[in-house]
């Protein structure tokens, strides 16, 4: 090839850019190590700062000029930050397992591949591991755009001192998969989590109306089961498909194309403001006429945007309820302080679950 060959010139340019990228990443990693040393000398053991990472990712997305889209660019930086943080101190993250679940995918999306992800068999186990200090953080599902809230997660907050430190949203794509021992004409049963079966109900009614639908503890468990069976299929995601070496018969079978699940990051510390935050709290109201109106009125008066309101039965009194509330803002914001002060004087009990950065990715 000629020295003036345009393809060769471009390849040489890419090689030179790759060297620059590696040098810059190495300089960033060195700075991360210096940060760790400074924190250590000051007695600061909080190597992971949720608000700081959210600010960095937002700045990346705001300053990105393309051609990569904002989310792809932010994901690249997410992995760089994860690798640099692992040089300081790897984060240990508990998630609702087993391996291959959407919760694990959410954990890796939020913390990056540099984190050590530890599967737990139940949501309350994730809470216990974090509370005991065995894991630094935990990831639990809280609501799905199609099927609503995950009650077990909300209930776990009621008696726990755990704080919400962040959130992550994940587009949920379900696939219909079978193992190596299965022929598609022999399928008489499908395994999946109950919520996933519900999210694919219409598709199943149209394509496999007569097969047995068996709810199991997780989609990963469903994928694992079909490995050794000749007449079953599983509905699960990409991670389970790869982990258990299954074949996709049908892809993206969820009834709603915008199907998403919101996950919460739980920890033991409060998070300072990031500039774009959400606050969650649980409130027990007194049993009186207009109690719900009185609960909502301070948010309207102080122009605080409430994004979610869920009721759950109270554990302390029959036919009484507590309310889980999400709203935009941080507890250090003046408007939020005013709302919380008014609520505290009027409700039976108020518990702040946490103020944390709104989902970036």
C-alpha cells in the first residue's frame, strides 16, 4: 500500500489517538490514587461519592459534541471511573440474585465492572448485608413502569435505618429462550419471575396460549432450570442468556416497548446535594378527615414536584396506612426544608429515607 493511502493515514491517526487516550486515562488513574492518599491522611474512608460521580457524568453528557450519543459517552466514562475507583478501594455491592438477574445488570450499569457484585437470595438479605457492613452498597428493584411497585422493597425500608444513596433506571427487554436439550415444538412450559410473566402476558396469549406458565424466584433461576429440561423455555434477559448458554427463539417480547424498571442504591450514609436530586420519605398520617389533602398541600404551596405517592398498610394499626413519597429536591434545599417542617408538625410520623442524585444513565 502507498504511504499516501487514505486508509493507512486514518489508521495511523487512530493509533496515535489511542496512545493519547491511554496516557490520559493513566493520568486520571494516578490522580485517583492521589485522592485516595489524601482522604486516607484526613481519615476519610468514603472513597465512593455518589453526588460527585453524578456531577461528572452529567458534565460529560452536557459537553459531549458527538458523534457518540450522550448515553454511550457517559457509559464509557462510567467504566473509567469504576476502574479508577477500584484502584482506591473496590466497592462491594449486594444485589438481588442469583447471577444473571436484571438487578445485577442494574448494579453493573450504576457502579461499572470495577465493582464486586455479590448475589443475595432475597431483598431483605440485601438490606441486612449493607446494614451489617458486609457490603458497601446494595441494589434493589422498587418499581416497574408496567406492573408498578415492588412491595417487598418498600416494606423493607419501614423498619430499617438504611439510606437511599442513588437510583438507576433500566430498560427491560425479555427474551423467550430454550436450552440445548429442547426442541421448540416440544415446549409445554415456560419459567420466569411473576412480574416478567405479567409483562409478557399478551405476547404469551398470542404465541403460546396453551403452555404452562410457572413463576419462579428470578429470571436467572428460570434460565438455569431450562438447561436440564427438554420441554421448557424461559423468559429472561441478555445476561441470563449468555450466562446459561441459551438460545433466543424470540427477542424483546415485552408487551410494552418502553418497559423499564427503577432500582434503588442503598447504603449507610447520607448523600450531599448533587444539583439534581430526588428525596424519598415515608409518612404515617393521623386518621382524620382531609388527612391526604393536608399531606399534599405543603408540596403545592412550596412548588416542590412530587413524583410518586404509594400507600402501604401500617404495621402498627389495623386499617391504617403509611405513604411512600418521592419528590424532586434535596433535604438541604430551602423549599424542601419548609415542606418537611410543615409535615413534621402535622403527621403522626415522618422518616426520611434519603436524598440522592436522580438517575443519570
